[in-house]
C-alpha cells in the first residue's frame, strides 16, 4: 500500500478515497461543504465504466481536484464471482441505486450537494476530456459558493 501511495505522489497524483457509504459521504460533505460525486459502475463487465474510471476518474486533473474539493462515492456492481462485494456493501449499493439509479444505467455519474440533491448527471461515458469534466464540476461548486 505504501508503494502505491508513493507512486501516486511521484506521478503527481493526489490520493483519493472512494467511499462505499453514501450516508458517511453526506455527513462529511455537511461538515466540509464539499460536493459529492457518485459513480455507478460495473467494474468488471462494463467497458464504458472501465474507460471512465481509467481516462477521467483516475486522471491527474480529476484526482488533484477531487482530493481537495470533493467527496467521492462508488456504487459498484461487479458480476464476476472473484470480484463480489460483501453483503453489507451490496445492500448499501442497492439502496443508493434505488434512490438515484432506478433504471440501472452504467456508467452513471452524479454530482450532488451535501443534502443529496442532484446538481448534474452524466449518463454513460462523458464525451469530454478530464479537464472539461472537472470544469463542469467547478462551475457548480463555484455557483454555490
């Protein structure tokens, strides 16, 4: 784990943590007045989900901005047996999907405020650069401040 952290810093990437509990995320957002990015993903079967993670959500531009300005939540729905999540995490992900992604879209990414109000959604892979993606988020962050 130490090696990954050092590698991230050497590459200029800020380490970010993706939470699995939306309640924890909203509590943290209320304390810090940060916006929340929620990403619904099929990490081991959804090609656009994998591409979104690699090209945008793990990009230097996004991770550096997110580390200082966002709370991140990932609701993952893997299909392969080796990638299955614990029962409690599955319940949390399903409850979050019931609230925000009843149609089961993948990938589906939301920007929400500390009260859980949806400010912006991206249905599918955003056809934009990491910089454009971050700038969209910044516009909402700056609008509310």
